[in-house]
């Protein structure tokens, strides 16, 4: 999944930024996420990077279209209680901010950091009931073992639908036995259809505030994070 890919230009309809199949939703270390996203890891104001940090991915269209902006993704430590306040610096305060991957799944996968997004409360509750299933039983040991090697995890169809703001009931997922990190995304056709919702969830429906962009600073990893 971390092969070379082209980023979707902001002026086109559909998904903006990193394609869903390549979007990292969690990782063991800051460096692992940064490398997989092919971006820069930045400190958000005075927040400790080990609690929350931003990955900046350059928008290749900014060269020809200066009014466009780069893409920003806010990741937080699974145990960080101030994650909503940290993520709101980019995502704003007009929506419900939560982890793209539940903390339960993150803990089972032994991840430290997860991606944040704006998710409607009712959508979040429905997906929360499904996430209680945890990891797919047959994959549990393999998932954790594989993660220790790859150090990052990507979304599956169910989690993509969460960012598309689709209501998903467990009764409609008879074969879903839990999160399978090897499943990937199969229904890419939904990208264009639900692109607007996906972009809003990640904060790409508006320009990043100048205050947020100005607050981003490079930082040195003094410890293995």
C-alpha cells in the first residue's frame, strides 16, 4: 500500500490529498507515519510532538496554482486526553472530532498514534458498535506481528465508509468479523461519489487557518518516538 502514488489535485472533484488506500490511520512511531505518508512531521504550537503532531504533505499543484494549499493530517497519541483540542487547531470546532481508528483497535494493534478527523456523532456511534468486535480472530496474532514489521496500518472498507459519513449496521456486514489490516479498500468507486464527505471529515473542504499553519514547526526527535 505504500507504493508510489499520485495525489489528487485539490481543484478536481472527489478525494483530495492522499488516496484512501494509502492513507495511514495509525502507526507505531512518528517516523514510520512520516515516511509512509511521504511528508514532513511538524510540531503544533507548544504541544509536545509525542502527544500530537502534524504531517504535512505537499500538494504538487501549488507550483502551478499558488492559491492552493498543502495537505495537513493531525495524529495523536492514543492515550492523549487533549486530542480534540489539538486536532481542532486544524479541523476547527464546528464538528465532532474523534480517532479514525478506535483506541481499542489501536491498543490491540500496539499502535501509539492514530489519525483524527471530523465524524458525525451518530455515524461514530454506529461504527463504535462494530469496532467492539476488535480484530478479526484469525488475524489477531498475524496483525500484531505484521505491524511490528511495517509499523503503520491503513484503513479497510468499513473505516473508509466512516469518513464518507455512511451509516453502517452490523446486520449489513454478515461477513465482517473484525478489523483486518490486510483487507485494504476494494470499493474505490465510492471515492468520487462520497468525495465531498471524505474531504470534510479530513478538513480539506476549507483553507487551513493562517494561525495553524504559522504554528507548525520542525522538531528534532530526541527520543525514539
